[in-house]
C-alpha cells in the first residue's frame, strides 16, 4: 500500500473519531499519522468527549476550582492545571483508566509502546483483546484499534 493510500485510510479513521467528538487533531488542525504517539495524546484521544466537556464546564463555571478533580493524580503524569491535557487526565483518573499495572514511570510525554497501549486499551474496553508488541507506536497505527473500541 502506498503512502497516499495509508494517509487516506488513516484520515477515514480519524474522521469517524472526530465526528463522534473525540480529539484527534493537533491545535493546528493536522492529523500527523506518522508522528510518535505520546501517553498524553492517548489519554486525550480516548477519554469520553461528553465526560471531558462536562468536567471542563464545571471547572470553568466554578471559576477554575479544582474541587472534585484529581489534581495530584494528574500531577503524577506531569500535567498541571495550565496543561492542555489537564481536564482529560482528571476525567481519565476518575474513570479508572490510569490505574495501570504497568510499573514504568509514565508521563504525558512518554512514547507509547505496545505494552502501554495494550494495557490502557484493556482498561478502556475490556471486551476487546489488544496485544501490540511494538516498541514505539505511530498515531496512524493505533487508530483502527481505538475506533473499534470507542465506536462500538
């Protein structure tokens, strides 16, 4: 399959996720399927858009009060209140998505390995079997799995 076909396939998958409300693009509105996936991106892209929107609205309505948010949990991943991933990490913590057996020190900047991805996806969608053994994953490589898990 040529590079152009790979991008077309990746775009179709990204579009389905974006249409369902998931964050899949960067701030500059690019998809970058060949870019290495970070743990922070994985959390943001897989956390329920409705739950993030609800938590964000409550955060803003409370004049940025962190009551009810797992701030210290987010800090463990290098995510502070000023970080763009803050609310998504707080929601993911609340949903139990970050209670991993993975003993590696994870931060929002950690490159996602097959082991990290598989463990995270088992928390997100326990009914699916995810086993990827790659050392570092590219964004385009994982989105078919993410789409399958999230858009049941």
